[in-house]
């Protein structure tokens, strides 16, 4: 997991900040990920957006077998992303999980006059 980058996206509201943590791994511009970005000329792909492996791609389209196999494979990627995020941000363990991302709510400190 040492090459994995955890990127945070912050949404600010009146009393809370919502922070979504996303796990990326080294990739390339035309690499095997559908979601990519770069930092200092290094490309990263979102864990959970990898191309289907050949054995899954070869299964009949729209078949129940393919659907179940792809879902299992996708869930394993999401778990990998969650594990990487929580390893770096233990406070995210209780966060809301969606498609490999974890969102946590942080209460803002309110200044008392």
C-alpha cells in the first residue's frame, strides 16, 4: 500500500465539513483505470475503477454469471480502497462508504461571542 495516495475532497456547509477520502494507485494516462489524475507528472488511477480482467470480460454480456462475478470483483476493489483509506485515516472507519470512497463529517468549532 506504500504507493497508494489518499486524496481528500472537502465540502463545506454551515456547521459541518464533509471530507471524502479517495484511494488512488500508480497508473498512466492511457492505463487500466477509468478515473485518473496526476500529481507532479505522475498518473494515478482510482482503486475501484480498474478495467475488467480478461477472464471476466470473456463472460457472456448481460449474463447472471458475469453480473455476479463482476460484482464480486468490484466489491473486492472497494474493500481494498476502504482498507487503504482507513490505514492512513483511522477516523474514517465510521464514515459513510460508497464505491470505494469514505465520507466523514467534521463538526466545525463555533466561536462563542
